[in-house]
């Protein structure tokens, strides 16, 4: 069975690949490399994916939606990706939006067209969309906002969502009233009925919600037709990729471990599994095909939105990290909250994801500090606690135990190899590596592709 990698071959290939070829027990097929956020998001996943995607055949998104904002800087040009896998920049690779992703169609096309104007070529011909992916409707986004207002009124605080409709769309999916790409491209009469029922369901919960159903259906039909050439049975497509000739397959995680619906700082999380399991369920990849799992962590910590943040620095250090690091959300333009690197959370993320290596980004932002702290343990009532707490009241109360390092006070942005880094920066990196217990494979010292020191 042959793989369909080139853009021209993708056209009208809606036939699923044949399965059931007999294989030996040891022949598990191609291994997939997964890139995941190890903190609260915005660690630089886009940059790491871009780096790896220069050699990848196939780059996939497995979860989340356009709540993600991944920045890639190539030849001085900055591209922002929200739904499109960042690997789409590599014109030799194919990108796949998997079944686990929730897709806002106007958002997808707007993003593609905007990046095309910047120089991204032929993205529509190189994008495959799973027919099982759920659709985020405009009203899901409105409901996201209404739910935030309700939370604020009832509990005095909201989540600080991106208002991209992610929570409501995954709620529709879980309550089995959601609509998928295959529904949009199937019997439109049936789709329209189910769409109207879904609108009705939300209007009974939120009487202020107004939806111009006919207008929405008209637009959805148009978007559906534009999407149709890209749509495939994602399961068979992935199977073929895994079991065809050797291929480099990359999965780009969105959001991050501490925003995971199961393992994150619930309820201040997103609505999908941003940890390694999401790569399996969101793309139909058997666990045995998972190869390297690269965790991405900043050399400090940031968080957008509400929720506990033990190492947050509401002081001059936090401000310096925010301004020097240009810590502003790519999706919402909100200032990111900043603090010291918290190794309790990175180790926790490693427990769940089994990182095979770490990319430590934005080391250069620390260049001007006199001293640098790293959170190594949490204490409650003066005693160390042995785990990362599930309960947010507890997480709000923990005191952080820090290790303090002298700053290197040297510009690292021109460093391209380990020996170019000052000894104090090397000490800092080695400490982080030993504490997490995972090798650091890359150290980031700037925005662009070449500003990534590869350690091995
Ligand atoms: P993502 O969501 O994990 O892909 O990360 P974002 O793109 O939202 O945020 C990371 C930001 O840091 C982007 O603006 C990147 O261009 C930038 N960045 C990534 N790595 C580095 C680095 O090593 N140094 C500096 N100075 N900036 C970096
Ligand atoms: P990337 O992929 C940072 C946060 C939001 C909010 C919470 C829930 O760029 O790292 P949602 O809209 O998902 O319901 O919001 O999750 N959040 C992110 N924060 N980076 C992201 O993605 C995020 N995706 C969601 O700020 O606190
Ligand atoms: Mg981001």
C-alpha cells in the first residue's frame, strides 16, 4: 500500500486505505514524535515543532482548537498558528488536523488566508482534516463568553478562557449533541435539523442567545464546500502513515499539561487532554507507535488566565520577565502572568507524559538578572508536601521552596552551541536537567529557528 504524501496526490482521495495486512509482532510501524507543553502553555512549542518539521513528512494536531497560539519565526517573518499545525510552513510536509481537534471553520480559513498573505504557500493543498473532528460554531463562542460572565457573577471569578468556544464545543461533543465534519459534508438536511436542535438546546440554557440559524447554515454550507477537498477518514490516513514506508511523523500538542482537563489545575484548565494520551485519542495512534515525547518548558513560568500560580512574581522580577520576554498572549493579546521556573509542575508533567527529552526555551530572557530562582518543592504549614495538589485551595496556599542561582549577566542570544554559554548558565541548565531527571536536548536563546542550541 502506498502513502499519499505529495500534495497533488491528495486530491479526491477519499477512499480509505486497505487494512489487515499481516505483520509480525515486532513490526509496530513508524514511531511518532510528540511535542507537548510542560507548563501552562506558550512554552515555545511552535518553535520546536517548526525546527523538527523541517525534516518531517507529516505534522499533526491532535487536540484543542484555536485557543492555541503558536508563533514561528522564519527568515525574520513571524507566523501565528492557532488551528493549523505549525509544520505547515514546511512546504514538503503534509499537515493533519485530527479527530480530537475542535474546528471553528471561519477561524481556520481566516488563519490560513492571513498567513498566505505573509508568504505561506499552498496550505490548503497540504492540509488534511479528519472527518471525525467536531465543529466549533459561532454560537459556541458566544456561549463561552456567557458562561464566563455567569461564573463571574456566581463565584466572583471566571476562568479567563480565550472565548474561542472550546469548552462549549467539547461539552457538545461529550453530551453527544455535537456535529462533526462528516456530518457537515453528509446529508445537509439532517445536519440542519441537528444544528437547529443544538441551537435550541443552548437557547433554553441561555435565553439571551440569538442565532440567525438560516444565515449560519448558509455560511456553514459554503465553508463545508471549501473544506471538502481536504477531508479524509483520519483513522485510515494515520494507519497508512504509520504502516507505510518509513516516515517522520510529528504531533504538535496544543495548550499544556497544567491546562489538561484531567491532570491540570482544574477547573482553570482547557477542555481537552493536552498530555500524551491526547495524541493517541486525537489521532487514532496506538500507544505502541509513540516514540519520542519532547516536553517544552520555558526557563521561567508564565500563565494566561485565572488560577493558582505558586511561583508567580507580582513584583519587578515578574514585570521584567513579562516585558523582556514579550509575554503577551498570541490568541487574546492578554499580558501573561510571569514567575520563576517551577520544577514541581515540570516534574509532574513528566510523570504523566514520560518525556524522553526537554526543550528549555527563552533562557536569553534571564540574561540580565542578578539572581535566578527555581521552585523545587511545595510546603504546606511549613512541611514539604510530596505531590502536586489536586485541590486548588491547597495549591493557592502552598509556599514554594527555591534554589537560588547567581545570574550570568551575559547576553546569550548569539550562543549557538553549549560551549558558547556562560558557565553560570550551564550550571543552571544542568541543575534543571538533573532535577527533572530528563535530558535537555535544546536550549532556546532567541525567537528564530537558528537560536536553538542542540545538546545532543
Ligand atoms: P507556544 O504556544 O508554546 O507555541 O508558544 P507561543 O508561540 O505562544 O509563545 C512563545 C513565544 O516565545 C513566541 O513569541 C516565540 O517566538 C518566543 N520564543 C520561543 N522560544 C524562544 C527563545 O528561546 N527565546 C526567546 N527570546 N523567545 C522565544
Ligand atoms: P498554547 O497552545 C496559554 C488557557 C486560557 C484559559 C484556559 C481555558 O498557545 O500554549 P480555553 O479557551 O481553552 O477554554 O481557556 O486555558 N489556555 C492557554 N493558555 N496557551 C494556550 O495555548 C492556551 N490554551 C488555553 O488562557 O486560562
Ligand atoms: Mg501559545
